[in-house]
């Protein structure tokens, strides 16, 4: 063959042509923006490892939700950080707990904003684990009713979607039953079905003050070496009634996003987590990479891998660029 017959470069000659044949594009409607809500008034405290992200008191969270809405980002996920933590995560399921109040305030001020409640106990326990402790271990079955109560109180506060991130076995069914019993039959569950025990959560634990005070989360979150197990977790959560599923983290787990997408027919979300955000911000601040360009490339890769929705701290800046 003297000359190439196929010249893929033909379709790369101009920006218009490249736009025409692009297989994956991003839209602000792909994004879910995480917010960290704290007690108090007029708090807007920067999180040092996550430039541009803050601990927000309720009224600032509302303002941030308005801004997200104005930029075309349709959904936020709320993490509550209470002042009072205890062994049974009481504030996680208090009717007037920080996250329940934040949900009410956002839904009242910006009713069209879709509010997702992250359901997990680690921000609310004094030991920082995602469930109650018994004999030095996180007790699976004793944790389920507390998670269920948290889901119920969040749904009753007005949360549009409930997203359990604790990785206890059987929690999707426990949440579904509890919500159905109180009439919340139409509130969907977005399950963190495939969540790895990841070093990439470091900055989040600063933001949410939720680092475990002893041990780590490897007894309930997944081992990074496992892929088949992800499909097993996925199958469990779907059989228990998950309406949508999530893979987390995203960037080091693009293969898992792809496999989950191939395996199931429900919407797939991926969480572009705090450590992924922090790495990029650090490199960009040093001038080592072009922050905007790499941000869009990362988000595109997550979508290309199969994510229908992306939870990302970049949501607002990416929406501005789009
Ligand atoms: C709660 C939870 C965590 C994250 C989301 N929900 C922390 C953890 O499991 O330790 C991490 C999100 C991020 O790093 O951006 N369990």
C-alpha cells in the first residue's frame, strides 16, 4: 500500500468538523455539585486541600444552589457536618439536623433544584466510621436502621433522591422498605453501589471532618484490586431496588464505570472525588498543567467511560466553560 486509504486526519482538519464528529460531549446537565453544609450563620470557610470549595452555613449553601441553577447544573448533593457527634450518629437522623435543615432551605428557595441527600453516618459519628461500632468493628445490621432513619428524615425534609454511601450490606433494601413505609415510594435511590476504599477521599475527610479515629474503611469499602466484585455489588443493589448506581472514585476506576455501564440498564453515575480534584488544582496552581483543559478532559473521560452523571467539585467552573 503506497498511500493510506483511510486518513482519519481528514476529519480533524477543522474545529467545525471535529465538533461534528465528536462522540462524547459534556453538558451542565451531566453534573451533580457536592456541598458541605455546617452549623452556624454566615460561615464560608475555605477547605485548604480543595481550592474553591467551602464549608457553608445553610444560607450560603442556598446561595450556591442558586448559582448552580443559574449555570444550568440541575442537581446538588448535600453533606451535613454537625457540631455534635456521638457513637450513634444522632444528628444524622434528627428531624432538625443540619442536613435536614439544609434540604428544606434549598427546596424552599430553589424548588427546581434537585437535591440529593448523601446517606452515611461517618460525618455524624465521633469515631468517624460509617456505622455503629461493636467489638471494634462496624456492625452491619445494627447500622441499617440508623441509615434508614436518616433516609426517611431526609426524604421527609424534601430530598428528591437518596444516595447511600456507607457500603453496609443490605442497605438499599433497608432504605427502600423504610421509605415505602412512610409513603416515600416515589423517592429514588442512587446507590453508591461500587465504592472503593480509596486514598483519594483524603481532602473530603478534611472538608467533612470525617476521618476515622481508628483503623480504616477497608472492612466495608471495596479493595481497589477488585473488578468482578464490583459487578457482584452492582447486582445486589439492583436486586434490592436501586434506581441508579454510582461508581466511586472515577478517574482510577474508568474500567469499572465501563463494566458497570455494560452490565446494567439503569443510569450510572460516577464520583470525581476530592483527591482527584485536589491533584488537578495543585498541578494547575503550580503551572504544571492547563487546569481548565485538563478538567474538561477528565470530565469527558468519565462520561466516555459510560457515566451518565458526574458528581464533581468542578461542576460550576465546568458549566461556565460550557
Ligand atoms: C461518606 C462519603 C465519603 C465521600 C463521599 N461520601 C468519604 C468516605 O467514604 O470516606 C468521599 C467523597 C470525596 O472524596 O469527594 N462515606
